[in-house]
């Protein structure tokens, strides 16, 4: 016997939410942040974001979705543009799912100097890096785009705003998703989790979000620490729960909490996990479980990110994220792969489940 509710989208969204909210690393953020985001959404976070994306995309082949990522580390001795593995991996995996399951033309936006790195990471999942027009052409005229476009967002507010206006006019995006993409605080200063000013060289990606919101285009933010685009939607509530985050270690005195909101917010224990979780929900709803991420692809992707020069929180270009090794992330994705076959119990009883889990 399987006990079931009346809404399978709610059921699968809820269990995916619970999985991505397990605080494996013991950071202590997600346990309080997730309930705040869930109360605002009124339903599972991946369900709200996923259904909103599907509605925005509709039946348009080649619809453009912007996916923004990239976190500059400013680690002493490294080039200032070197960023973390958390974010780019989630962006690439989600881009692949959106292309395969939804016919989307994914355009990735990142920081100055990271374009080549992100293109190399995408190649680890078999995705070419082409011009935006070529990706749109593929998505429109074939079964799916087998490529992404990668653009760099300027560190200048004025230039980034001009880019945002130009890209919106040229590509007519139906949505923008930010994964582990920093937002300035209310004083316009960017901070990392160590509460340090990381503004120099940082992409002003919030300008893209602001243009999108002004035009009524869907925005989705994915984060794990409170300083990312999208977290501005629950900034006041986070300040109450985490008063320490309202104080930083730089002269601005404004704290690290993001000022930039999003229509849909996904909080996860690791930002990559939020991207993988959203991809799993979309693949399940579309009836295309193999369009989701898999543990083997996660292994290749994290190795690809390390080879591209992205670093883990330990300061090394090793295949991990948020100071946890690749095997931990592969285990998470393996569980997600089962959920794309929801309800897996039915397949398991028939003896099909082992053969159907994406490898």
C-alpha cells in the first residue's frame, strides 16, 4: 500500500525540498531560512519555481532563459576572477535539463574573466559553447540545444545596466535564474560569508534582475547563505533570525544580507543542490527523468569545474563544493535521480527501478 495525496506535483516537490534542505555540512543556515522561504511561497519551493518556469516557457521552442552564476573569491595569491565550484555546477546542470526537457535556449551570465571557465565546465556535460544566436537556432530547429551561450556581465553598474537592456531587447528572455550569484547589501556593497567586501571585479548581475522585474519577466533566485540574489525577498526575516549577518567586517557596516529579491526563491543547503533539485522537479513533471542530473554526470561536472580552475572552499581546485568532496554531492544527486521516477515504490515493486535510475 502507498499512501498518496491528491496532488503529485506537491508530493514530489515537497520531498525534493526536504532533501535539498538537509544540513549535511552543519552550516546552520538552512534550518531557519527554508521555513521563511516556504511560508512566503505557500508551497514547495521547487514546485513554485518549476511551475512558474514552465508557465513562462509555455510551448515556445527556443525560448531564452538567462542563468546567472559565479562567485569571485578574492583569495590571496589567486587571480581576482577565480570563483567557487558552488554555483557554476548547478547552473550548467540546470541549463542541460532546461534544454532537454523544455526546449529552452540557455544563456549563462557570469563574472568578468569567468566566461572561459564556465564554458569549459559546460563541456564536461557535453555542452558546446556557442553564440546566443546559434544556441537559439539549435533550440528552435532541433529536438534540443546541445550547447549554451556564455556572456560576461560587467563590474560597472552603468555598463551592466546597458548590457541588460541590450540582451533583453536582443534575446527576449522569458525568465532569469540566479544560482549562488551575489547581491549587494542595501548599501550597494558585496560580501562573502566571511563578511568581507568582495565588490571589486564583481559582476553587477543584479542589474539584469532589476531590468527583468521592471519588464514583468519571471525571476528565480537560488542561494544558501543569505547574500545571494533572491534572498532580498526575505531579508527582513533573515535579519531577525540571524542578527549576526546584519554586521560585516568592512567600513560599510551594512551586513551581508542581500537586497535583491526574486519572484521565486529556492533556499538549499548547497546552492548547487538547489539547481539540481529544480532540474529534478522539471524532469519529473515533464516525464523525462533522464533529462535530470545524475551521480555520474555530477562526478564529471565537478571534475570539469576543477579542471576549469574553479576552487572549493578549501582553496584548492579539487572536485567538490562547499568544502564537501564530490562523493557527498554524488550521493545527493543519486537520491534526486530516484525522485525523478516518483513514486519509485511502484517501479521498485515491479523490479524496474534499478534499471531506470539515471547513471
